[in-house]
C-alpha cells in the first residue's frame, strides 16, 4: 500500500471524534503551571482554585503533530507518555483539551 493510501485508510478507520497523526516535534516545558510560565497560575490561587491547570503537575511537554487530514496541532500534556518525532499517535478529544496516545505498531 502506498503511503498516501495508508494514511487515508488510517484516517477513515479513526473512531468518531478522533484522528490519527504523526509527531513532528516534542519540547519539554519547564515549570508548567508556575506564575513564571502561566499567567493564570498567579491568579487562580487567589480565587481558591488550583494553580495547576486540569490538575496537572510535574513535567510537561508540548507535542506538535500533523494529522492525516493535514492539520498541525500543538498539545501540552504530561511528559509521562514519552513521544518521539515520527511516532504515530491518536488524537483524542476531551472536555479540557486534546491528548495524544501512541498507536501500537501493526504487525
């Protein structure tokens, strides 16, 4: 199967609301949720709310992906899921934003 045909079949096979993509770049984000990197982090505690958006804490990464449909997306999520450029991922929608999960290699 040619690369374009494979990408098209993967896009068709994605469950409703989800898309497949390829990781283009990954960069760590230092101090995510601190007042130095997030203006809301200084305001939210004064309102009695968590300074960590969506309950996140710890190391975070910005992952840039290119969907099979041609969109470029930037997703910030915990670094616990180690993604690398060139890796295939599924883009999952959520109430608080998108998240990326690795697609297992097909045999």
